[in-house]
C-alpha cells in the first residue's frame, strides 16, 4: 500500500535507479539525496502544511494598534472558542472569540513584520492569510480538541 503523506525513505525501498541513498517522496514526485538530512530538508521545503492565520489589531485601549496573529484552527486552551495566537510582545498565547470580536483586521503594512517573524526559523510557518474567521476553522479546532 502506498503512503499518502510526504515521506523520506531509503532508495532501495522504491524500485528504480536513484542517484542517492535517500529519497524524498512528495505529491510533486521523488527526489534523490545523498544524505538523510538533505532528504528531510527537501521534505520540509515542500511541506504541504499551510497554516491559516488572521492578523488582528486592537481597536482601543492600552494595546491599540498592536497586531496579533490568530491561528483559528489551533486550540488555545481546553474549550472550543479558544484559539492559539502570537504577538511580538507576548509570543505564543491563547485568545477567544470574545477578544477577536473587539479587534479589526490588520492591514498588510501593519502585519508585515509579524508575518515575516513567523515565516523564518525557528517557527517556519507556511501561512495563508485570511481576513475573516470561517466556520470550517471552528470545526477543525473542535476536531483537534477531541483528538487530544
């Protein structure tokens, strides 16, 4: 049975002639590598995991204008209305729909630095930016909570 997710294996596991001892198998095809680390690096680069994100800015108060990245598919705490979030100051944290409703969508200029920070090492997220929260995000988050 063929594996459906991207994976790394040794070259003798897949029939054919390969110019390397390790293979990276993804949706895009098979690439040969001399070392295991090189194969895993390729797998990371071609990872199909895209993380939905909403960049929100506080409307008023002490944190007015501060931008927060909200990960609507990732549970922030042990209840279904809690989501994971990230900001420059507080780093990783949790937020809920009540807080979300008191914020506004941040502009691309406002969230550019935060987005860049999340896309480089050590986080290396592959982000897809959304302007509004969607029902399917809630469903994914609840399913993730039930799995835990």
